[in-house]
C-alpha cells in the first residue's frame, strides 16, 4: 500500500526543507571552527570511552550483529551495520563525563550526533565538508527539539531531554548525509518521533552504562535507524509535528512548537555548546574551577582546612551529591582538587581512591549546599567554594563563567591538549596527532572513512 502524501504544516515544512539543504548550505567560518572543536572533543571521548565499562560492553553487544560491516566501532577492529556502530560509539562517547554539553537543550550533543554522522558518513563515503555540516545541523535540531517542549526544571521533568534531543539531532544529521528530499526528511522525523523515549532515572545508574545508553547510544542508534529505514524505502506519516497526537502534544510540558524552527540558518546552537575542561559531570565544572583557583592562589593544603562549603544550584545538586561514581561525586572531586591541586582523567576514574584515608578524612569537612539564587544566576551552573582555615582565615571564590562554556571558552590548544590526553594512550601519539590534523582539515578535504580508519583499535 502506498502512503498518501499529505500537505505538511508550515513548521514541519520549514524544518524538513532546512535539513534537506543543510549539507549544501555554507556555514560561517566561526561555526565551522567551533564544530571542528566539538568533533575532535567527541572523537577523543569515544576512543577513551572505548576502554571504559560502557564502551567495552557496548562493543561486546554489537559484535553479535550480523550484516554488512558498514561502519567502525572506534578503538576496536569491529565493523558492523551503521545503526550498531552508532550505538556502540555513542555509549563509549558518554562512557564517563568527558563529552560536551548544551545547557539550554539539556543534553550532551556530541555523544549522540557525532557517532550517528560518523556511521552514516562511513556508509555513504561522505567527504569532510558534508560530515562537518551534518554535525552542525544535528546540534541545531537536537537542541531545538527539547527547547521547544517548554520543560521547566531538570529535577521535575518527566521525560529525559538527553535522550530526546540526541535522537532528533542524530536523525537530522543522518538524513542530511543521505541526501534526502524534504519529504524523505519528514519521514525520518516521523520515525524519530516514534522512537522518542527516555525516563530520567539515569541518575540512579551506579555503573554509568545505562546512562551512556540513555545519553549517547540510544539516540545515535535511533536516529540512524530512522534514516536507514527511509533509505530502504520505508514510508511514514508526513507530519509528526502537527495534527492529533503530535510530538509536542505528547512530550511537551509548556510547548512552543515555533521554537523548533526559530533561527534556523542564523542561530547555530553549536555556538552555545560547552566543552568540558574537567572530565567530570557538568554541574561540578564550576566547583572545580573555584576549588583549584583557591588552592593555587593561597597554596592551600588539606591539613590547613577546618571546613569547606560548596554552594551550587539547587536544581542540579541531586545529580552530584555524594554519588558512588567518582566522576560525578562533588564531594570526592572537591577533595581530589584540594589534595592534588588539579583533577586528572585518571584520578577522577579511580574508584579505589574513594576509600583512601586522606580522601575520606577530607570529605568529612566538605559540605554541599543548594542555592536557589545560583539556579537563577546568569551565566548558569555557577558555584561558590568557601574554605575556613585552621588559622582562622576565610577564603572564597565564586566561579561565574565555567571554563569551556561560551562565556569562558577553552582555546584551540587547550582542546587539542585534552584530546591528545585521551587519544594517545589508546591509539598512540602518532595517530593522535594525525586525528587532530584530519579534524582540523574538515571542510577543506578528507573523508569520513579515512578519519574513521585513524580511530580503529
């Protein structure tokens, strides 16, 4: 039975038309440069995460998949169907708290969008420019897909924005790389809507495996699956964004559907995305900025301290308060920053160190306090650290603009240094350097297949 074409709403038509033309639409150079930074940061997170529990288990799971070897599971020798590669790389990309984030969209865009674009780019033998444009597009559509739902606070939202946005961002990127017509794009968006899911109990995951699936793997896989179904000839509903039981009616809290298309082509959401300086949960970034600043400025030692007060936004404290995983436990990471003067990737993944006597002793004097004022503060995700010293002095640092956010961006060299720190131990310094060079050339040459080859295990 052949589906009957229906006239889409103006909103759905605008979104689908934009996605269909995105791979051929010129981008401002500052957007291209920012996209390269996020691609490099995400690829490094995937390769590094391939050695963590979520990445290892995802690779083991997809190794069962039959079918064509269409795309690479990074950090391994596996080649599997595109959907499966997107799943594994998405989970590895959020195998810990290394990857990027988008505050307004309330999701981690890179770990879903880059794996989807990489898998479909390998399948299509896309060039570097098309890949770069698809990733930029994914951030635009992914962020708008949740911003338009009108969710209020992350601690009261009933649907997981991390899963929803990753799904639509991945679907858009995949559709663009496959060169679909606007009608085919609408069908991809329809299949993406049917797969939209996610319940925000990911904060109860003690192993960072289901969380990696929720944030990265599920959205990447579902977005690619939606596109590959349409590529195989599957038809679908022409307009998932209007009419009875549409996306906004189903998932929205205080929906504003017009936001889904607002500013497309002029406001690029990747410019509002953040790259983490610290490989820890996003709500802890400002805490570490403030703690390290105090330690360095005043030469603070653990033995000098009588008490440490950490004040943070009250809408995110539940994510990081006294957690069992080291890279999302605010008290533990504050203690490490005081003891070490910094927090390295290795240190924040050392589970055993959570039981060390010096760490436990320091944690006893660290208190984490919620603040409604900081929740409302601009820029967002601020933190205040106050230290009371045994000699009676009081020290205070208010971290307002987190390093790596649009208000306080990392330099290109800082981003490359972080990437090399993650890449080199897995693929070696020579290939790590080659990956950085290849990403720097995206848009001017190269291919997705050549880039993926550099990232095999």
